[in-house]
C-alpha cells in the first residue's frame, strides 16, 4: 500500500512541468499544516490559486489517495507537540486545584462518616 508521499513522488515523476511541481509543493506545505491529512490540506488550498494545470494534478492526487485509503488519515500529535501547546500554570490555577481537591476529599470523608454512622445505628458497633 503506497503512502501519501509515495503517491506525490509518483505524480512528480509523471508530471514534470513547473506548474505541477509548484502545485505539489503547495500540497506538501499544506500537509505540514494539516498533520498529513490530505482532505484538510486540499480544503485549505481551495481558497488559494494554484498554477495553471495544477487543478488536474490535485484531482489526480485526491483520486489516487482515496483509492489507496490515505486521504483522510488522522495522525496524533507527538508528546513534545502536546507539551508545547499547553499553557504554563500560574498561582491562581494551583489555588483552584487545591480548593477543588479539598472539596472532593471533604465530600468523600463526609460520605464515609455518614455511612459509618448509619451502619452503627443499625449494627451498634460502638
């Protein structure tokens, strides 16, 4: 099964015109922005102008990728990319976390005490 980039390489060999090369370069650039999702990359290219004759190359790429089943792949973010997207925590967020955690612990303790008190009323443990 060919990968998306194998299909693009094949198209580069078959269509050796400058406009086809520029069109495929645009696709590769958009693939970098869409995490190798061809459908998303082509959707982003719809609003932009492509070189003359490039639309046919895009249609052929979309057809081949769809037939190979590599046109709508979802590639998860790497852990480093996820960490880079996260915002740093500040003091107010720590305070909120402490209040929420304390409330949860207090709720659990009070629930456990109510259960023990109720069972003690029935079973007369102490």
